[in-house]
């Protein structure tokens, strides 16, 4: 064990960088096909092996193996949040300042929230994740841009697959059946039919997870339909439909003393604190390459959602919120090589995106009763949000060695919030707020291959992130939180080195400033509220990744990050480390593949983490190790058996930042085990 720690420590002291091993083929980076060695920033490709490894039931297993990325969950499939280079300061739940695309459709809503719960590994073939300054190229969000590509069968004939997974949670379970025994269950399946000019794919997933803690359950049903069809002129028509119905408990955070004595304690159990969410989507996309060299693509996606949320987790903070909304997204782009000779070439690209959503949010002091009892209302608001994004790029490439990208984008955002605030049953106050933002988003990037296999890159850009609907109201006094939009500037330099045929190294240095940063704060009534940080945030860091193929069967991947994230010198806590941002983090992954199957190891280290703004509370460092064995059986059956948290580490995967009364912790499960069965034809 000591040798393992020494190995990890040695990698950390190297402080080397970020991104996944990229194949030598061209990649779709920043909306343009780019030679892998000339990508001008940090670009991660997550393949099927990492997505589906350890029979993962969500994206967190794969995403948190990216340097400087933390994806935290409460029991697989429950509450989730995504942090990229320190952005968890503002995100108690869900995803902020990260754009989400699915097969070329925009899933991110007009208020900036990205519904990551819709993305299931069993429906996914691969993921591209752009982090850092170039993420602003996808709509202005400075944290990142996730591009999800679904699992499809484009061959003629009928195909089918199924996946059954059962595992322990470390808890006692709830209700009855398998869940009563503390067993989580998951079943997913898909059928595809290929035709001469296209294919149709239908898939579904059912999950039921009682969770580790007393009140940490989650369950979902999801059904997806997609089809792609080629017309005689070369156009590709794609249709998409999705229905999601999910529920997850809100256990509430606890103190360290409870972690030591009763880690499964859940304040939310006494108040039925949970979320019920339904989402429906339907979309259409058209792609075509014209005879004069234009690559054209356009998509439209309509969406509808409802949410019920009894959110109380303490005697001081119990309420009930309902939300309903609908909207659409439009995305159109075109690219063309406008000049090329034996020496250099010039490419042009343009993108237009429009997001439009209407959300109604109503909150009561407690859940409305079916009896003739009038429950006091806190507010009833309608938010209309709109984003318009226009971008043009010019890319010059000199031979196979030098690439320069310039981009100018313009973002226009409109937000109208109106409705009624209630002081008591008889006294009301009308509310109306109109906000508009106009932001120019320039970006410049360059890459240079010094010699075959060795390249350097640099880029800089600006970005933004608007307040989401979740951050709309201050729950302590029921008043509207009048928040400004975040603005950011980011720059990074890095290198890629193919040290040998079997060894690949990535290294990135980054700097980012965020002004008017939105920060979550805890109120005395134990509620989460938000405010803008005066004085800004400063984020500097180093990221590394090393891939090593020891032989044809054994692959090793090491990654890590050194993150120096702090409040600005003019902020209330000048120079203090940002809560939720560990100074050091990283991991080691090993895959030993054979004809009969594979043996897999995944370990992750999170360094000491500040929990509050003044730095007086710290969460201890921890290490988690997962291991599995995969067996290939006849009839295209694959069995995987594994254990998560093999070392039985005690840790909190979801620290509640700046929590009142010291309730910082959401304990993660101890050692758990699972078995998975996959089949396909």
C-alpha cells in the first residue's frame, strides 16, 4: 500500500497535465475537424471502455477521471453536480456554466442549467468534453462543453442489447423487495433495425436504488427513440424523442460528530425531502455536405418538464416547490474550406444558436393539502429566458505543423421575471424584473507541432454564466435574489508529447478570473441562498495525463491536477482558497485485457478540501479504489463482478460548502459489490 501511495505522489510532484489519449485521426474539436496534434486547447475523448467500465450507472465514473473535473453524486443516479476547475462554489445541485449537447441537439436550457440526469451510460457510445477557454466557443459557458454521442446501430438487419446490474449499497434498504435488502437494481435494453438508407433505435432503462443512507433512494424510468435516414441527395435526417421520469431523495448534510457515530443519518427523512422530475423532448436534425464544399447542420429540439420538490431538511427549513416549464433550442452551423494550396489553407465556420424557455415556479410553506386547509404561499413567479448566440471562426493551417484559430462570438440574453410575492395569505406584492445582457466573446488559439509527436498550444477567451431558475429566490426571506451574471476570462498553454510508440504525455497550465461570481451561502434557517462575490475569483492550475501501453494487454493511465483557486485580493476573503476545491487530486487506472476478459483497477485521490470561505474547516484527503473482473462468455454474454471503495475508505463525496451549524458532510458508502450481465446481438 505504501508503494502505491509513493507511486501516486511521484506523479503529483511531476505536476504534468490534462486530456485523454487522442487517436491519430481527426477529431471534431471546436466545431471543426482538426488534426489531433493541432487541437488548440484541452479536449477529452471518453470512449466506451471508460464509459461502461465498472458497470457504471451514470457518467460520474468517467467524468471525474478527467483532471480538474469533479462530478459528485448522492447514491448512483440521485442528486448530481459537476465542477470544472473549481466551479462547485456555486452549485449545490445540478450543472452550472457547462453546455450540454446530445447528438448535435442543445440540451442546455436558456437559464444555463444542463439536465445531466438525461444522459445514461448505457445509451451512450462516447463523450467529448472541452474544458477551459475553448468551452466558450459552444455558447459562452466558461466551465466546459459536453458533447454526448448515443449508442446506435447503423447496420442492416435487427440488433438488440440488454444490461442487468445488481449491487449492494452499504445501507439497510427501504420498503420491500430487493430494495428492502439494500440491493440496487438496474435493467436497460435496446433494439435497433437497420434499413438500406438508415436505422431506427429504441432503448429504455429502469433503475431502483435504495442508497446508502437512511434517506438517499433514487429511481428512474427513461425511454429513448432515435432514427437516422439518408436521402438520395446525401442529406441525413435525424429524429429524437425522450421521456424521463425520475425521483431522488434529498438526505441533507450532517455534522462530523454524526459522521463518526451514525453516518447514515438523514435529516430529510423527517420532511419527505425529495425531487420528482418528468422531462419530455422531441427533436429533428438535418445534415448535408453540398457540392460546393459546405458542411451544413441544423437542429431543433422542443422540451417540456414538471417538478415537485418537498425540500425541507431541518425544522427551520421545510417547504414545497412546484416547477413546470417548456421551451426549445435551435442550432445551425456551416463550415467550408475557402482556400487551399500546397503551403497553407483557410477554413471558415459559423454557428447560430437560440435557446428559449418559460418556467413557472410556485412555493408554499408546506405541501398543499387536499383538504380545505389553506397553506400559505411564498411566491408564484414566471421566468421567461432567452439566449441568442452567433459565432464566426477563421482557421489558418500552415502545412501539417501550425494552426491559428480566431473567433468572434456575440451573446444576447434576455430574462423577464414576473409574478407575486406573498408576505402572508392576505398581503401580496407584485414583482417584475427585466434583464438583458450583450456580451462579445473573442477567442484566439494556436498550436504548433515542433516535430512529429511533439506539439504545443495556447489559447485565450472570455465567457459568462447567468443565474439559473434554481438561484432565483432567497429562501430565507422569500425575496428575489437580484444576481448579476458571471463574466470570465481564461487562458492556457500546454503540450502534448508522444514520448514513444507506447507512452503519451499531456501537460496544461491554466489561468482564469471570474468576476461577479455566484456563490452559495447557508442561511441561519439552514437554507441555501446565493450572492455575487465582490472582488472576483482567481484560478490557476496545472493538469497532467500520462498513458502507457506496457504491452498489447496492459494499459496504464495516470492523471492529476494541482489547483490554486482563491478569492481575489479585493474580495471579502482575499487570497483564501475556494471552498470545495482541493489543492491536489488525481488517479491511476489499469486495464489488463485478455481473450477471456479483463481485470480493471480505478483509484482516485482527492486532497484536503476547504469547506468554508474563511478556511477554518477542512475535509480530510481520501482515496477510493474500485476493481472489477470481466468475463467473456459464449453467446455474446459478458459478466462483470466488482467492488467499489475496495479499501473501505470513509469520505464525503458531496461536501456542503459554507454550511451552517457545521453540517458539511454527506457520507459516501463503504465497500460495496455488484454483478453485471451484458448481452448483445
